[in-house]
C-alpha cells in the first residue's frame, strides 16, 4: 500500500508538471504552433492532451470497455480532457490536485458522492494528411489554405465514478453538484443510476441520496 501511495504521488506531480513546464508539453506546443486554434471545435484537442485513456470509448454509450470502476480511471480521463485545452483564451478546468482535494473533503459521509465528468473535445481526422487538409513539416502541423473540409472530428466525453467503490450489502449514492466537472456550459439537475437489479435507471436529483440494499452482497455490481 505504501508503494502504491508513493507511485500515485509521483504521478500527481508529473500530471501537474505536464500542464506547466514539462518537456512533453513544450514539444506539443511546437507541433501545433502554426495551427489556427480558433478553428478547433470546443477549443480542446485530444492529441494536445496527456492521452492516458482512449477517450473515444467514453462517449456516454455504456459498453464493457468503458465502465469506470474506480476513481483512478476517472482521474486519468479528467487529466486527458483538462490538458487538451489548446485555445489559450478559454478558462482552465480546475487542477487535478483541486479535484482530489474536493473528493477528499467529501469522504466520510453515510453516502458516497459520485464524481461526474462531461465534456466535449476534438480530434484530428485519421485521413487529415492524406486528404490534404493539413500538412506536416519538420515535426510541425500546418493548416492547408482553401480546404473545403474540417480536419477535425468532435466528440463527447462522459465518465462517472463513486468516490467509494466497495460496499457491504447497502449502497448509498448521492449526487453532489460540487463534483460535477465540465468544459461546456451544460448543467446537470439529476444523475441516473442502474443498480443492475432489473429496475432500470433511477434518478438521483442534485443533493439527494439513493439507497440500494442487495440480498446477495458478494461479487461485482455494475
């Protein structure tokens, strides 16, 4: 456990430096130096971010490959989005250290708050170079004048995770709007949860708590 804590602390330090003066950030600044950033949808570009997670999987459509079972996956997705901001005029998302501090401040209650991430970002088309929508020279990307198509695709990102992931037989979840993060102007009034008990999705309004008691408390419930 001690080694895991040290590893996580080192990762946090690297994530912070990535957004500040990390050599990788300087390299990415150089790669996209000549791109007209005002043409990038949402002002967030996947290739400019940390890219820990395959963000295209977390599109809001639940599959076996995009279940967020713990806060670490949530943190990686959050870091990918927040470091992908490429338009300087846009406000920064809160630093990961601030997100972690907020999560820690909400521990200890009877119910487990759910951390929620909803965002929008762009990515470069796989065929952007082949279709002459952009060019590459000396490891730098350039726009092509007069192009009739956008070299970018726009995506939606959604990730959610309870700050506690282990329960006995009773699960109590709450939606605290203080743990809702977004790079859009969208607001959320309720969170919908499926306890996999045949009842389908149930709403948790902001500030409310939803309780589920399992007759069989063993195994993984997703």
